[in-house]
C-alpha cells in the first residue's frame, strides 16, 4: 500500500542504504535532464498554473500469482516518479503515486480503480500487470474518461475492446512477437532460407499463437511445415516432443514458449543430441539472467528469441534508465525485469505530452497520444484506435554468451550468426 503523502510505497527496493539513495538521486536528475528527448525538463515549469501534486493511481499485483511481475512494474513506476521529481516534477507538479495491491485478482482490480478514481480522486491512472487484469481495469478507466497507459496487457482480449483511451506501452500486441523473426527469415537470400520447419508450442494464449502466426507467414513463403504440436501446460519433460520432431528433420524450429518449457525443450534437444539448423524460442531464451542458468551457459549460442526491451538498447533514455535503476535497486542491467522498463515508459509518455501541450489531463493525453510518434525506452511508439502499438519487437540472438539485438538493422547491435547449435555435433 502506498503512502500518497510522500509519493512512495513499501516494496522492492525499500530499505536501501543512504549512499545508494543519494547516488540514485544524482543519476535520476541526470536522467531527467538528458534522457527523454521531449521531457518536461525541456519546458519551463508552469509556475502560474501549478495545481499541487500530480497524483497517479495504480493497482498492482504485489501479492498473488503475478506478484513478481507486479513488483517489477512497481520498481519501474517508482523510479520514474523519483526521476521526474528530482527534476522538478511534471509542469512543476510533484508526482505522487497511489499504489494499491490487487492480489492478482480481476475482481479486486476493478474495486481498486473504482476507489482510486471516485474516492481518492487521483489525477491519472496507470495500468496493472497482465491482460487478465488490464481488461476489467481499462473498462473502469473508460467509464470515467481516464487515459489508460498500461505496460503489460498485450493479449488479444485487451484490443478486442477497441477502447480509444487505452495505450499499450510495448511495441506491438504479444501475438505479433514472432513477426520480427519471420521478417528476418524472409529477408534471407533464397539459398540461405530453411526449406522445412517444425512448430512445437505450449498450450498458452501467449505462446502458441506466436508460433502459429510465424507458421502462417513462412508457409505462405513456401517453407514447408513438417511438424506441429501443442503440448500441455503441465508438461515438464519434452523429450517425446523433441524425438518426434527430430524424426521429421526440420531445418528450422519455431517454438511458442514461456520460460519453463523453453528450458525443457533445449534440455531435451541436448539430451537427445539433436539440433535443427535454426532455433527460435518466443520466450524464455530472451531472459539474459535465467536462460543460461537453466539450460547451461554452453548451450545458448545461436538461439534466437525476441522481446521489447533490453539493457543495451539504444532507445530514448535507456542508458540513463539502466544507470538510475542499478543505482537505486542494485544489480546489473541484465538483472532488470523488462516490466520495469515498460512501466517507466508510461511515465515518459506523460512527461512528453505535458512538455508538448503544457497540459497534463486525461483528455489531452488521449487526444495527443493518438497523433505522432513518441520516444520511450520501448522504442518510438504510436497506436491504432484500439490501443495496440504499431511498432515491432526486436530479434535477439545469443552470440558469444551474450544476448544481442540482431534485427531489424536500425535496432541491431550485431549481425545474426548462422551455424550449428553448440550441441548439434
């Protein structure tokens, strides 16, 4: 539960040393001044129209099934508030976060936003974690005319609502995460393209649709499907899946995965000493901290994945964000959960709209964000009428033991490497 009077809430990152906090404040001030290309730091404070603190209500899963990600979002939101306040606030208004726990419950999240808006009378709201909670929460925001900048609700159900007040602060809907890999394959000279492919996938709304979308595009380009299988969410041993897949000898494997099954898939391939020429895992392999720990550091090179944010990204304000984050919470860039960057980016957008319009109200946010393109840690974002961003994810590959952006060219930090996977013989 937050303390609106101070703009802080207890949770991850609390109880830090004074030295670390002081260092963070210095870095935060630098971030606000140098990080955001059109931040409020570039505008004089609206001294004659200062209206007191700018209160932002947020419901987060600080307990329950989504608590790890909920706390990661909390760290991002709090870091943004700390950063912008160190630079004088938004149009001179000190940012106060009113954060409440929804216990990962779709029922509680509705109650929370109802209370934040009608009882706490917050000025703005930011979104919770997960599509499951974003759908009902965004309906409450719509009812009261609030803009709904949300960092982590990218499932189809979110956009099927066609809410004009909703803005998903990631590059594209989750089911399009694999499109960048399809783009890369189709960019290869014909002689280098795979001719056959397999599509194993987890029975999960954020895994199997990704593989299916890639399959549709590659089949249309003439890449023949030789195997497809959706395995149950409770499966922990995928050797039978890999064995059946290996018998079909696909050049390429595109797997719709989350974390645990991605690890299991690689472990099964290593166990069976079989590897395709190319391997893409939609999730799991895009975790620079946990993937090598779970599959073995010697088994990662050559594997492709995709994601929305990475610590080495050259997006607006990212280097300063990483510096401020590690100064505040400790660790390294690779230990930052991308959810923190997504939440932070919501705050960047409020700053940028305020800097451009001199206003920070819901109607202005909604109308302004629907025009133009807006730089964030997530890249330059724009949205369709249903709140889905129009950009694309970044293709990454493990090269030399590091997870590096490799495609598209304007986001790449290395050239993709084609060759045998480490256990392929």
